[in-house]
């Protein structure tokens, strides 16, 4: 696992927001909107074994699928592909290690919980004083299982002495839920004065969702078809 | 494999109880009750390859799935997830190694045997004098195959010169059997004067069982659905 | 991964064209024609784990499946077999490393995009000034996912400071599309004055395609049959 | 791969009998009877990757599945579980290495050949003079394929300069065949004056066979059921 | 991968014939006949990962499945089992390395090509002057894919500076084709004055083929049955 840093930024105790894809895509949707609205710069990319060999092209330039965007106060981790479950522990540890020398103020992990509706956002944290603070913004997630990156990143941050919180939006189901993403953004706006337009997100998220789904389907078709028809040659 | 110790405790020849999930969940049920009733502290967690990336949240704080709780006389090893069969040998050896420097008095492994009923508790041990002692509390398991952690942990303890016993409760079947867990707790109470309320266990175990099963099902749904619908992109 | 160099050539800032098989075989078709028409020499071959143990015989001499051909101004990377998807990241990095000491002027990656027709060629690049230049020849691929070697090679070239562009021809589908290959060749001719006969390509590509498909089928039959009938002995 | 030696024995050029499970269980049946009748001591156990985490309990004490028993003249290698086919080469080599410092007189490998009847015992050896000697006791196995440990152990012994023979009993089929086991014991009695009661074996072997099969089935049920019902939790 | 040399032979620029099993078993059939007729000595065996743990017994002595036989002028590589496809590259390289210190005059690889008939033998080589020479004996294989060991061995020999040719006999299909084996032997007789009786081969090859197929089937039955019926025990 490597992080290839492409841009040198003078960080000022940045907040690091993990917005990898998960339930309802809520973290990705919120992260995407922050990156675009705050015009964050492309900071670099993660090289991870077993990630499919895709790149996302923007204005003619290809980018690897797992990337970081940043300004001097904020780093957002974003991915076009799902992180393979058995890479999550290692990646969580690697993220803490990679960004620990940027003097991060706080790690924030975004995620979703299937609830049949998109109303509340729940909070988790790796220290009791952070829990107290979170109560000003969200309801605490009292008891239950949290899968994916959120819980693991908080544990690894705790092991290295970094403060970390998780924000878990309710989602209608596993399908992309722009409303849940907007709810996450609402909380982030209040907590860190990000001032990102939330209403815009809902409209754009649906457009982006459609676009990406279409491309993903096209790509899947490409790969699976070519294999079946020409297993040895091409 | 690593053990990340989060709390420094001055141990006084502790007894180490292995209560990982197995047949009828009897070890987990008994271990859970001991942890709660004796208000054991969170000692730390095991990092094990190929364990699913889940965390269990309690009062807003996420914990990794394979953990140890302790007071100065007692260490209880507990897991929210089944230990993969081919990790058991290595983990048994790692447990002995990890806790050997705490001057443990005795290792106790808890397990279950399907018997169509939940009456007896059987004992095994890694030395003949321990067998004699066990006869005061339980019937000796005379001949047969013991799967999972119990037998292996006793063997590895024996190799390093540590005393170890196993307590195997009869269970109705593979489903969680609070009665079998209570029977284990009865024996542990008598052996080590733990003074843990057994009747309370039976009521609570059922509640916990339901709660955890529900969360597990929800999580499984989450992971399998998201993979099917968005195999490449989220 | 190794590159076994069989011919010593005095390179003069060569252009390196990656023409591995992909959608519509367009890269392979264009690359094959360049190798033949410009009478490039066999430069050497790549040794890659998990590539099927095939060789291609030409005039009685067997060649490994993943090869490079060259003259002093041009290196073409060609493969008789599909590169396994999870080798692509590593191979992209290895290619840049292997040829970086030849003072390459530019890396060019050839690929295809399913479009239901074979008209346009799209361009991508790893630097903005290259995008500007590309606009003189092709339309820029504005936004989307690019799978396979193309995107990855551009990223890895960028990491090492090398200029790299990708040319992506529209293809009717995944099946070999000589028209798409010809369109790539048209652009390459204009860009680098290669002066390769494009019309000839279309006729020959179909013949080659048929020949290779037939051989591939014969080989597949050989391997799968012998396994089923004599699984232990022969 | 490790051998953990639990008992120090002063060996006097011992004969090493490999009695791992195979066709018709004939080696295991003969080996088991020798261990019991000659009251061999538990010498130690093999630690082998990918062996299922089972232990066999005798009189309350758990033992790992692949073990050695011995007196000063004899070492018997016994296993409760089948050795995975792709571990056999490595284990054969490891056995020769492990016991080479005990100055072994001879290695003897026990096995079975499906013949539809349980009459003859065939012999193989790794030297021609041993073949001559074997002709006094058994018919030589003239030509054919021998699977499993027998052939491999002879080859590895030969490579290290140790004498080794294999005794292959006819078996009715793959099911446990006490008659075939008794035939092996007959030959071993004659060759090495072991004086083990053969008739007793036949009666006891059936009882043991039933007992072990029952336990094995119970265990299999345990493991497969628990996985299906609680794949994540328990 | 290892080669265990069992016999010290003073080689005089030997020809090394690779006769591993392949299409139509033609190489194995020809190699077997050369070994028997020229009474070659058992030179040693190859130890290769993932090869099934079989041995072939001849006159009571077990031999590993991948072996070499030799006299001072000739080394024949023979195998009772198919070489796993993904071991072929590594084995080809290992063969060249292993025998390079015997000052080999020439490597000869034997193989088959399905043609619906058994008439011609085609030739390939790793140098142009060898191609010229081959034309005196066989037709040159002009263009196509050659799978398995033949092509790879020629490439690896070429990389190390050794001369190597391949002889590819037409075969009726994938089934053993003694006629194709005889045709190979005819060419080898002419090329190297081996003076091996070809007519004898055809009669014997059929007998051997039947014998080996029968044993292979018996063995397969043994292994697959025992696994199904006693997956844990025996």
C-alpha cells in the first residue's frame, strides 16, 4: 500500500474526512460535493492491491480510483470503487500513518445505516469527551455493529492517539441516497462551518449517480464480455 | 497477529478465561455475563487477518470484534465473530504467548458439546493432576473429538508449561443455548468464587442473543446487497 | 516481472506505443500493422506470472506472448494474450521503469471504447499541455471511466515525469474491429508521420483475426480436453 | 511444519512405522493396535498448516491429531485426520529429517490397495536388497501407481540414505477394512517379532471404527451447521 | 523446484530430449520407448510444488512422477503426470539451468498438434540456422500458437545461448496416438542414429497406454472416494 502525493500543500491542522463508498453512497455523495464546492485540489492517490485497474477521466486526464483532495484546512478521501472488505483494516491503519505527519486536528469518517428513511445522523467517536461534544449535533449511536471503514478508522486513530469521530446517516436502503448525503453535509456544515450548498447537492447527486452508474455498467460489460469471447487471445 | 493493549492493569496471577463463540454460544454467553457483572475493564483487542471489518459500538464507542476484558484477577477473551477455523492453531499459540508474561495461574477454555439437552458440564485438562481436581466439579470427558479453540489452547498451554482446563457444556444444538451458558457459569462460580448471578444471565442472554442476531442479519444484508448492485462502482 | 532484451538498439528518443489487446482489439490491430509495415525488429519479451504458457511461432521460431518490437525511433508493445486485470497496475509501473532508460519522448497507449460504431478517436493525456496538443488531432475524452492499461500507464508515466497520451478508438462492440484499428492508425500517421498503409490494414486485419481466432480455439480445445480425459496421467 | 517432542526416550535404532490414514484405513488400524498392545508412550505431535483444528481427548486429556507414539525400539506415526494431499511431499521429507537423528534402523510405511478382497499384502522398498528380503514375507508390488505417503516416504528416505519398505494390504474398498489391517499386523509380527494379538484387533477395530466415525460425523455437523446459521456472529 | 540427482554419469555433450505428456501423448510414447530400448539409467527426479503425491512402482521400487533417464550421450525427461500449466514457464527455465552444466549439444522438445490424422512431423527451433537444418528432416511449422513446454523450452534455451529444436507430431486428437509417437521416433532415429525399433513401439505403446489408464482410473477412484466418505477422519 502506498500513497503517491502529487501536490505539496502547507497544511494547518487539517480535518481529514474519509468519504469512501458505503451504504447508500452517503459518504461519497457528501464528499464529492465538498470537493467540488470548496474547489479542493487533487492531493494524490492510494495504490492498493486487488483494486480493479480503472481510472476516472476528468477533462481528458485520468485519475486512479482511490484519491485524496485537499486545501490547507481539509483533506477529503474519496474512491470510485468499493474498498475490498479484507483491505479495510490495513487501509485504516495506513491512512492514519500516512496523514499523521500533517498534524491533523480530527479524523471524520462518513457512513450510512439502512433505516428505511433518511432523517437522522448518528455519531460515534473514539473518546468519551468527543461523544459529549457530538451530542450537540447528532444522536449518539448507542449499541450495535458498524461495518466497513468507519469503526476501524476510529479504532486505529485511537491507537495512535488521534481524535476521530464517525457520522452515520440513515439511508432508505443500500441504493444511493442523496437525502442521506445531504444530511451528513448539514451536520458537517454546522460542525466545521464548511458552508457547502446542500440543496445543490441533492439535484447534482442524482445526475452524478446516473452518470457513474451508466459508466460502471458500460465498463462491466466491456470486461466480462471480452473475457468470455476471447479467453486466450485478446 | 497482534494484541493491542489499551489499559495497563497490575495483574495478580490472573485466571484467563477463553470465551470465544462456539457450539451453542455457551462460552460467549457465560463470558459476556462475567464481563458485565464483574464490571471488567476493556484490556485491549486482537488484530487477526481475515476477520471481517466489523466493530461493535457501545455507548458511541467502537470496539474491534476480538477483545479482552480484565480486572487484576481475571482476563476474559471475548469475540463478536467466529474465529476462522484455520486461524485457531495460530491464535491458540498467540494467546499463550501474549499472556504468559502476566503470570497466569490457569487458563480456562469454555465450549459446548451438542447433546440434545443442557444438563451436564464436562471437563478436560492438559495435566493429570488437573483432571483429578476437575472431578470435584464436573464429569471428565473421557474419549472423543473436541473441535475449535478448547483442545488446541490446552495443548499449546501444555507446551509452554501452563496449566489449562476446558469446560464443555452440553447444548441442545448449535443455536444459542443460555441454559448451557448458565451451567458453565455455575461451575465457574463454584471453582473460582466469581459470584456472578446465574439467573439474570438466562433472561439477559436471550435479549442479547436477539439483539446481536438482528444486527448481524442487518449487516450481512448491507454487505451482500451493496456488492451485487454496485460491484465495480461503490 | 522481467523484460528479456534480445536485441541491442541505439534508441533516439523513441516513442513507446502500448498496443496490448483490449476492447475491439483496436490497439493490437494497429500495433500489428505498424510492426509489419515498418519492419520493426523483435526487441525482447516480458515474463509475467500467470500468463498462459503459449508461444507464437513465426517461420518456425517461437516467441513468448508479450513482446516488444522496435526501431531506433519507435517501440511497440504487443501481446498475443490478454493481460490479467490484476497484473495491469504492476505491469504499467514495470513498463515505465523498463523503458525509462531509453530516453523516451512520449508514451502512447492505444485502446477502445464500445460505441456501436467506429468513427471517432478520443484522446486522454497525463498533462494539460498535452491535452491542448491532442485537440489538433482528436476529440478529448471529457469524463468517464477508462479500464485496462491506458489510464494506468498514463498515471504511472506521470508519477515518473514522463509525457503520455492515450488514444481511444470507438468500436462497434468487443469483437475485433479493424475499422477502429484503422482509425487509430490514421491518427498515429498524422501525429508521428508513420506513413503506414491504412487500407492494407483493414484487409489484413480480418485475415489475421480469423487466423488467430482459429488457433486460439484450437489451443483452448487442446488444453481443456486433455485435462478432462486424463486428469492425472497425461 | 514442526514436531513437538513431549517425552524424552533413549532410542535403540528404532523401527519407524508410518500408519497414517489411507485406503481402507488399514495402516491406522494396524498402527492403533500396536500402540495399544505394546503400550507405547505418547512421544509428541506434528504441527501442520491447514490441518483442521481438532483434538482427540483420551481420559480427559486432548491430543493434536497427528502424533507419534514410541518405546525405545519402535516409533509409530498415527493421525486422526487425513493428511492433505499437497502436504504429503513436504511431510514425508519432514519425517525423515525429524527422526534421522534417532538412528532409525528402518522406516516402514503402511498402506492399502483396493482389490475387492483382503487377502494379500504387497511389498515395496527403496533398495534392491530390501526387495530381496521382503520376498520372504510378501509378494512384491511389481508395477503400478502408489498414491499417498507410502511411495513418497520411501523416496525421501532413499535420498537421505535410509532403508525404507512399504507394506500395502489388499482392501475390499475404501471403507475401513479390519481384515486388511490384521493382514498388515501379521506381516509386521513375523518381520519384527512384535507379538501383537491379531484376532483382538479385528473385534476392537470395528468398535473403534464405529466410535470414531460417529464422533467425526458429530464434529462435521457441528462445524458446518454453525457456519450456515451464524456466518458473521458466533 | 529441485532436481535430485541419483546417478553420477560422465556426460559427453548429451542431447536432452523433453518428453513430458502433451497432446496425444506422443512425446511420452516416444520418450518411453527410447528409455526402454536404449536401457537408459534412472538419473534422478524433479521435485515440483502442486504435483500430485503419486509414485510409480517398477519391480517394487517407487519413483517420483517427473524423472530423467540418461546414458552418456542422451538425457530423456519423462513424467507420469501432466505438468500444471502455470508451472511450465518456471520448469522450462529450471530445466535449462539444471542441465546447462552438462555441456548439452542440443535440447529437443517433443509435442503433438491435433490434425485429425497422424502423418507429418513439424519442426520449430530457436535459431535460424537450426531451422535450415531441420528442413532436411521435417516440414517447418510456419505460423501458429504452440502451447505447453515445447515453445517455452526453446525460448528459455535461446535466452541462455543453447540450441533447441521442437518436433511436433500430428495426432488424430487428444487421446494417446502411438502412430504419432512412432513418427517422432522415426525423425529422432534419422537425426541422431538412435536405432530404436519403431514397430515395436506401436504394439507396446498400446499395451502401456491401457495399463497406465487403468491404474490412473483406479488411483483417481481411490482418492476421490476416500475424501467424500471420510472427509475429516481417514
